[in-house]
């Protein structure tokens, strides 16, 4: 059970110890404040502080941090401390996730199957023998919707279709959108091309009778039919994560993934394997 809760991106050999120390210090301070100033009996204050310290310490141990957004603000904070080398100095990719997310992150296989069936029933996808084709009329409407989304505030656009997200933040000079449901464990990182493609697909699917609950999973599946970068509108190229956006695995012995990525912005839109 603990392995299912553990976040390998920020624990084990990938743990940022200065960031862990910062989180530990903040947690200790919060426990001290509660233990001293909480308007309650001394015994109650002690129990609340102990509970907070236990839960917070467990989150730091399993997830790497307890303060939301630590991977975004901690590298700059740690770099400013005297005598401490910035563990994230290699570049933006060090704070970005290994597996870029989707509006459909968290959806199970059954939901994915229902979304695929809904796309076929709506005529968005056509099954021909053993192959599946995207309806060209839908493709044109999707492209038009992507052009509209590119001209909007993307965080606002994502928030309008991601009802589960309590906040949406643009980071790394607009390359990523971070959706949060209220804590570190709930964060989903969307590369800009993925965000543009999926928001546009959700909007386009509204005209095809696809149920609201299935539009995000359907939009995620439709990315496999992209031909051009949703963010740059230039043809996508088949490449690997080593060549376009750095290795996408925490295991250095694992081979790079094959992806469709943009030659201009260097971000992937689709992972092929």
C-alpha cells in the first residue's frame, strides 16, 4: 500500500534533500505554533501538534514534500541559500514530471473504453477493418478550436474544462500548466501542447453528443491522431524523449520513449510507447 502512495519522482535517489529540509522546518514550525498558541487545553494542543507532525512527516517521506508547489518554488529558494548547491540547476526539465499528464489523468480503463465507444458512436472515429481513422470534418473543427485556444489565456481555458482542479497555474514561462486538486499528491502537469489539444477537443466534442464525463478521456485518446503541434501549428516529428525534451524516466537504464514532438518548441504531444 505504501508503494502505491510513494512518488518516485521526489523520493529515493531523486529526493532533493535541501527541499526536504525546508519542508521539515516548515512542518516543525507549524507544529510548534499549534503546540504553543492553539486556543485549547495543553493536552489538546499537544495531540493536534503530534497528529500534524506524524501526518506531515509521512507525506514528506512518501511524496518528497508536503508544501504544495515545492518543486516550483524550492529550487529558486534553495539556490539563494549560502553554501548549498541547487540540486535543480540542470534546467527546467528537472522540476517537470517524468510522465506528462492529461485532463483525463486518473481515469480507469473502463472509462477509457466507454470514451472510445462514444467516439465511434458519435462518428468522430471510424473503424475500418483493423484500423481506426479520425473523421476529417471533426479534424477541421478540432483544428479551428485549437487556433482559438492558442489565442486565449490557457490557464483560464484549462480551468473551464477541468472541474476537478481547484487551481491551474502556468509555470516555466508557459511551457507547463499545473492543475492542483488541493495538495501535492493531486497535481497534474500538462505540457502546453497537450493542454491546447485537449481543451480544444473537449469543446469540439460538445457538438457531437459525447457525454460530459467522457469528453476529457476522449480528448486524451484523440491526441494520437494529431498531425501538427497544437501550440505551434507545425508538423509533429517522431523522435525520442532524449532528442526532444530529455530522458523521460527515473531509471537511467531504461530506453527513451518514442514520441511525437514539436521541432520548434521541443515538447511532446503524444507518447507512442
